[in-house]
C-alpha cells in the first residue's frame, strides 16, 4: 500500500528536534559519499497573467542508510512584486480553491515501490529550519541567547523553532516591513516557544544586541548588510540573495549549504526571470567562489573547521535546497506516520505498472 498524508498529519508528528537529528546524520552520510542529491531544476513559461510566470520545479535525492529516495515537485504560479522597496518572489495560490501545488514522492530503494505521497508545505519549512538550526549549532557561540530575526512569514516560524532547539535563546527581536504581521508573529511564537518575542520598528533595532541574526524572507534583493556585522555574530540566511556580498566576504567563517551555485534554469521564449536579472536573486554573490567554500555536510562531518574563537563572525548561507533533505525527513515522517496509523492507504498497484516504462 502507498500512504497518502496531508499537512495536518505531517504537522502532528514532525518535530524540529527530530528533523535536526535526522538531517544531522544524513548530512554526515552525504559528506562521506553515502548519499546523493540532484541539482534543483526550474522550468518557466509565460502565463495569461502579464505579471506572472508558470514554474515547474523538481529536486531529488537518495539516502541509502534510510532506504529511501524522494522527489519534490512544485507546480507554481509566481510573481515578483516590490514590497517596501524590496523585490520579492511570491507564489500565488492559483489552483482550485486558492491552493498551492507541491508534492513529495517517497520511494523504497529496495524494490522501487512508492511508499508515500504527501504535500511539501510543512516538510519543506521544517527542513529549511533544521538546516539553518544545524548551522547555528555548529557555528554560533555556545552562549548565544539573543536573536535578531528579519522576516515574519511562514519560514520565519521554523527558523525560530530551530534556533531555540540548539541554543538557550531568551529573547527574539523581530522586524519585517509589515507592522501588523511582525506583531502577530511575535505574539504567536512567543507563546508557542515560551520565550520573549519583541516586534521592533527597524532592522537595526532587531539586530542591535543579537548573538544570532536570522534572515527568513522571500526577497531577491539584499536585506542584511555588512554595516551590521560585529565580532561574535552568527548570520544565517534561507536564500542566497539575502546577505550582501560585502558581509559574506567579511565573515571569518562562511559555510554554504551546497556548492550548486544555482538551479538548472530552463525557460520558453518570452519568459524573463527576474531572479536572473543583474544584481538580483541568483546573480548576487557571484564573487564568493561557491566551488571553493566549505559546506554544511562537511562541517557536520568534521572535515572542515567551524568557529574557533568567540570573537569570530560566522555565516551560514543556505544558498539552495536539496532533494536529499526530503528523502531524509520523508523517511522519518513515513516511519512516524505508520507508527501512529495516520493517513490513508491506497493500492500501490495504482502507481505501478506491468508495461515496461
């Protein structure tokens, strides 16, 4: 049988500590060549909307130790509005019922069967949060207890969960351009995590006393700048363009998520991708040498050195996501969901065939 899960099922069993643990071990496997992740692929075409493109995105990976491979597929309508002076990448819920389309397919590497199919929304947030949480675990000062957060959206919640799981955080100062959003975010997550969360009016106020600076936005422009760096700070991003190149170059220790500089981009005639424009998105940070910098799996595996002194400035650039993360976290989710009896079983015969593909 093939297990069908929804986001409510996933949220009920998937915890941040569990995601941190499974990814930490999976990254060691990847560093030692016992796992594989394919470079993300994005294909674009125009739509009937002059301000939007259609994007078909995929990524996949295999974790032999966990016995699974996974494919993540997104079918998106994407716009790039300018909000508060910053260009953003915004997915539009355009499927029937004003919904998004993102799926993960989990397969057995023993016989190839589809083990599970589920939406990517909750899992993708948790795997991003866990990756950045591991960056904090291995790079931030041990006594870090104040966080400056830039962003108050969907991804920001997982970033706060993760940093609180790996450091004794006492207070988070949160800034985003929308005052109502940041105030609501501070109330919600302060209560959820039982910590002091303060909404502030400027990014400078968020970062003034921070031990850890977390960027958690959908911006394709820089939002964190070198002028905000100071000794001992750890800076973390969930997207390549968030941190100014000058700040990246000033870091004493800079660690990437992966050496892939960008996805493989394909597009039809008439599709212009704002993220590929000069000084935007994937075109930012070209001068930092992705092929030479250490990666998070190498750091976790002990192949490269992290922070060695409290006064160092460290940075984790979560420059691109990995299909491998969906395999690792998907294996964890599948096991826990089966133990709890969650989801709906469908005949595996519906997804297999007798005809040679």
